[in-house]
C-alpha cells in the first residue's frame, strides 16, 4: 500500500513530534496551536474539542484539532493536571519575511513537575519536581525543586522506605530517574500516580555549577546534576532563580511517615481530601503566599533542635505580647505579593508590567515592616531585621519606568512612562501630532466637501483612508481623492499627503512599540541581577508571616508556651485537640490531661467506642507537632521531651494498590514502629489486633505491648477493647491503665469524654449500637446473646463428660447446640454461636467436675488440687488464661 506523501509542513511537524513522542505537541499555525494524528484524537477527547481532518481528499485524512493561542494556557493546564506533558512549538520567524517553510521549534516542555503557573488556588502550595538516583543498592540520592520559587533541596538516603515517604510527603507529581532505578521501582511509582521521566546524561552548565557549589557528597552532586539538566532541557530558558542546593537529612527533623501524616489529618482531611478540618487549616493565618507555603514546610518538618524551637517560641511570644505592632505587620504583609514566584518569572522571562508593579508595591512595604519590627525592641528579631533588605534600587527603577496602570501585554506598547526615554518621547510626539493632523484633516475635508459624515479611518490591510458613503459620492469634486477600496455602502479613498502621514505615524508606532519592549527587557535584566537579594528578602518575610500566624492562633485559641525537659517526663494539663475544639467550640470540648512521668512509658486506654479514645491520642500527637514547629500549644500547661519520631496505627484502610488487607497494613505499620522507634519516640496504637480472630488479636496486642515496654521504651498510647490486657498493669511497671469515662442513665449511655485512672468496667458496645439507631429487636437479641456468653464465661472452666453427642453427628436441627468441650476453656474464649431458640444455660444442669476417673499421676493431682482451690471470681480473665496456660505446660511435659 502506497504511503500518503506528506506536505512540507507535515514533514516538519512529524520531525518535531518524533523528538517528543511522550508529549502532546502544540504546533503553532497562525493564531492557533494545532494537534495532529493520535495527539488530535486523544486531545479532542480530553479537552472536549471538535475533531476535524486535514487533507480531506486523501485516502487517509489526517485527524486534526486546535486551540486559540490566546487561550492556550487553560488547555495546557488541563492536560498537565491529568499527568501529561505538553511540548509548545512556536514560529521562530515572521511568516511575512520567511522564505519557504516558517522555522519552528519547541520552546518549552511543560510537565506536571515543571508547571509554574499554578494560579490563585495553588498560591500557597509548592509544586515539586523530584529526581532519584541509586548509585549502589539501597543507597539513594533524592533531590527536589519548585521551579516557580527556585527552592532546591537534596538528601542522601539509605533505605527505600524513607524515599517513598519523602515522595509522598512532598506530594510530588513527577519523578526524574536514570538507568540506575530498576523497572520494578518505576512501576511502583506509576501505580502511585507519579509521572516517571528519564534523564540519562548530565550536561554541564553555569546554573549547574552554581547550585552544586555547596555539595560534597557524590550522590547528591549526581542527583542535583540530573535534576538541573532535565529542567534545562525541558524549559529551554534561564534558570537564574534556582537557589544553591541545600543538603538536608530527614532525621534532622521530627519524623513521621505519610500514613501518620494522613491519620493525623495534618494537611488533608481524610473524608473530604481538602484542607478544611486539618491542622494546617487551623494554623494558617498567614497573609502572603510565601508564608502559606513555608507554614506547610514547617508542618511537614517540625524541629528536633531545642535551641531552634525556643528561638521561634521567643519570636511568637514577642509578637503575642505586642498586639498593636502585630496588627500593623499584618496590614503591611497583606500588601506583599509573592516575591519568590515574581523572581522566578523574572528569571524565566515571563514577567509582565503588572508583575513588576506588584514587585514594586511589595518592596515599598519593607521599610515600614522593618520600622514596625524594630519598635518591638526585641533582640530575638535582630537577625531578621538585617535580612529585610528593601532592594530600593529595583523599586526605584520600576517606579521610574513602568506606568501604574500597565497593560497585560508587554509587546503592544503603553508600558513605559512618558519622560523615561527621550527617543520614545519623540516617537510618541510624532504619533500624537500625526493623529492630531488626521483629526484636523477630517474636519477640513468635511467643510470643503460639505459631507458631514465623511470620516478618516484605519485598518491593518489598507492603512489610513477617507471613507464617503455612496449617497454622497456626487458631492466630491472630480479627481480630489484616489480610489482605494469599494464597499457595499461606501467608497474609500486616499491622498498623497495622507499616505505620507500614514508612513510617519506607522513608523513611529512600530518604532515606539519596539523601543518600549527593549526598554522593558533592559529593566527586566536589571531586576534579574537582584534575584538573590529578592529571594533572601522573601525568605525573611515568609518566616515573619508564619510567626505572626502562630501568634494570632495562640491568642485566638488560648495556647500556652510549652517547656522542654531533658528527661522523659510528659505532663500536659487540660490538653485539647485544637481542630476538634475549633469545630465544636471551646465550650463544648472537654480537655484532658496526659501525664507520664519518667517511670511511665505506656498508657493502656480502655473505654467504649465513640467515647474519645482516638481523639485523646491524636491530640497528644498534634500537641507534640505544634510544639516542635515552634508554636504555642492547646493546653493549660505543657511540659514534654523533644521527640524524634511519631508512629501511628489509627483507623482501618486497605492498601488496594499493593493488594494488602486492612490487617496486613495494620501489622506493617505496627512493625515500622517497633523496628524504628527509639526511647525518644511517640507511638500511638489504636485497637491493634482487631482485624483477626479474638485469640490471635489478643495475643498479638499483648506481645506488642510487652515488646514496647521491655525493648523500645517509647512513650506509647495504646487503646484497646481487649479488657483482658488491663491485667498487664500488675506485671509491667511502666504501664498504667486509664479509661474514658461513660455512665448509664435510664438505660442510655452518656459519654463523659473524660480520661480517668484505671481500666473501664465494660465496652458498652450494645449501647453504642443503640446510639447508631440499630433496630430495637436486634438490640434485644444482642442483650440475650450477651447474657448467654457472659454466663458461659462465668461457668467455665468445666470438664465435660463424654456423651453420645461427642461421638455421633449432631442433629441437623436449627436448635441443636455444639457439644461441650472436653478440655478446660478459658472464660474469654468465644462460645459457640447461640441459636435464637436456645434457652439461657441452666447452671444447675452442669455435669459434675469430679466423676470417677482413672488414677492421676502426681502432676495431674497437683493441677487438680490447684483447680479446686482456684478463686475464679477474684481473678481477672487474663490471669485465668495465664494460669490455664501454665497447667497445660505442666500436663504436657
């Protein structure tokens, strides 16, 4: 079959498309960006465009669709937000001057990780592009950058778990890898919804040398090199705003994995997936986009250095004590635009006149901010005052050059002030005089000809013209004008004088516009030289913004300054869950103490469902995080150690991507805590073991508690419905029982939400089911079954006499019951399911324990004697289980 011959334009398109096979190619044709072939078919579906064809007469017409160039950004954003890449192919020469095919090149490859235009909705969010290398097994280099701000961080990591946690915490959308990363790992990234891009070579550049200058670790150097090369290759523009790479260690901050971050709802609400209802939502009283992003960074990485924490606390305290100065700072910060991203646009060359006016406005606030801060007269702010450089030369240059109400476009004129450049003023004078001459000519011609509606107009095709309606043509003197264009209702004319003036006016306009753009570019280059100063200023203002946000929140919600101990004492008086309190209102929230001295490492928490056990556990974790961010905390008073890690096992969720059940996820999260926690860690375990059989779950729960107690020694909150575990209080000296109070009033359950010493008396499960609205008949049946199970537990252990039912099949009747077990059964063992028609067991019908049996050996006799003397009613179920286990061990020897 003969292949359809391609036109020169399609040959050019295909040659460029072959260089970007994994991206949509937006190919510029006049006022549109066109897509062809598979790009057009898929793009029309994703962007809801009309699919047409090119070369209609060919046997195989080429699918085609396009978008207007003025609206292209919206369409690019839609594709990139869905995880696709977009290559923007522009005309590199004026079509009017081109000989043959217009030269075209891809000027930028926009990807999920390199997207810089995030809009107002993303102003307080970073968009991170991540790079990952693995020079040797289990030794990784990880670097990330936000191209819109120039932030660049790098770390050397020695385990995959930490790598995955970093990727999830950064919420990165794109990972750049080289050949060192195995296919199995890239597939795992793809399953998580990450776009995987490849950069196999590192290309030296001045930007790369600059950002690498502080790095010494070879892994970090290589990873940063790969990342910066990828950005250079895809963006094809200046990267002058990229900051020097900062090496960091994940262990230098309070560590919590992504699942803990999700469980604690630090940045995303578990139910709505939005910011509302999270700790970030509560703490965010920032006034600038920079401050909002920094707040999230501080929340993701709380400190473990006590001096740094206390430095932030001192600044928050000073702002808290100076209400009027703090209000003045807020009013000034509101007028500060996003300096980080403005600097990025300057470097990229995408800044416009309005951006520069925003930059000028922001810089004009700095002197007043410095003055207000100095009035606090607090030495702790002295370093920050030195960092608040107003960059006056840039502010003055913009003020002198740019008109306040500048147009959006920088290529159409009207951006530069009058009086800024003499040559530009001359051009503008010629334009204004020329237009005045045209107005005078129009008035003169009307008077001479007597045609009152004669007018002088202009269009891009014919230039300036004199237009006369056809009904007035007979009034024109012969040969006065030269005919130029005929319309349906009018004729258009010209004169030699009008042509000459047109030449002068258009020449002045063209030169004026070109000169204006050049002056704007010169100004942009002047601003670019100050990018480093602008970034330092932005960092100082962002820090000040977060600190004032902490002060506002601390005042509004009555937070107090925590103190840190060198030991392991934890004493939080009247602590609160700040987010729940904000939602419910302070009057409705019941505060609680968390008291754990040096000799107490585990609080075993019991109590009914819905009573507040999980809230109690979460509030401790949030208090620790808030404190180590440097903010005050929601309590009456707080004394605590500095924690190095937080581990949580809260809630139930399947890991569908990995094909793992809820119980498997629970065990994996518990294992991470047990294997990685130190004595300086905080562990929150909620209902460990509930995802399996009762004995399995109880055994695992007890073994985990013992392991934490005997080997880990971390501060641990362990909530459970296995009331048998409360007996551990007698054998584990570092464990204490507490419970969340609840009382019955007229058959109804009332939650006190108050944590009290000692174990809970029961679970109140049926009462909670009643609160949930279960049918009355179901609840009554549950009460009957509960009585039967409790009775069976009270009657055990028994030794059943062998009956025919043990040797013959049970009757196939719905009322048939399971045979009595032939061995002792602990009271906590689940009884056989009870039929609805089965009566409550009659204890008088129980068989005797001591019928005629074969002669016992001494060990058996001793066990039997101990059994006869056992005070069942005075023992806990767990103690009975342990005793039965000991007897079993003796009898099996």
